[in-house]
C-alpha cells in the first residue's frame, strides 16, 4: 500500500521494477470494463524516470498500453499493443511538456487511443477488441481498465473520467 496515495482530486502511484509484462505485483489500480462502448480520459504528470499510463488489460500477454515515459530527461508518449508474444510499439510521439491527457474511445470492435499534449490532440492508433477477448487470451474476468506506473517514477493521475455509451 506504500505505492499508493489516493485523494479526492488525484491518484499518486509510485513505480517499482515490476512491470505489466511480469507475473508479479506492479503498481496498478483498475476496474473491470463494464460495456463495449466507453470514453476514458485522465490527466497524467510524471516525476522521475520510468513510465506510467492507462491500460486495457486482459493479462500480462494481452493488453494495450497508452503511456508517457521519460528517457534521457525527455517525455515521450507511446502506444504499445501486446498480443501474445507479439509486443508492438504502434506509435511514439516526441516530447513536449510535462503532462498529457490520455484518452481511450472504445466500441465493440476496437479501442482507439489519443493523447492531448499542450492543447493538441493526437491519434496514437487503435487495437482490435477481439485480441483482448477470453476466446483469444483465456481467463474469465474480462478486460480491466487500469492506471499504472513503473520504474523510479511518481505518476499523478487527475480528473479520471469514464463514461459508457449505448
């Protein structure tokens, strides 16, 4: 519990060496996806070296991550699509600013990922919903929408909004 500080206006998560790729206990908090069609957004600020972001998580091998990561002092935005052994970086945006709004727009066929940095929205890519299904990856809990951080990072998540559509 020392990795989490929760308040009414922010979630502060402290990273560790354990990542979402590991069968372990990464710094992660999430809730089960309740329906196919939803919009999610959250403001993220990173402090330190490492990364953090939002994930559509079925298991450590099947998930889609939209994250900020700090390397060599610069902050990048990255979309990673993990489907079994295929771990693909779909897009990376160059650094600008110290914070960003991460967004997911989902329907029954796909998850679309966007990032807003310095007032400009950028489409990062999309992942097919079928790859996060129990038919592909097994399991029974369904997709978890989560916030996470890794490395020597403090990730501050603010203004988390999730709204489901018909």
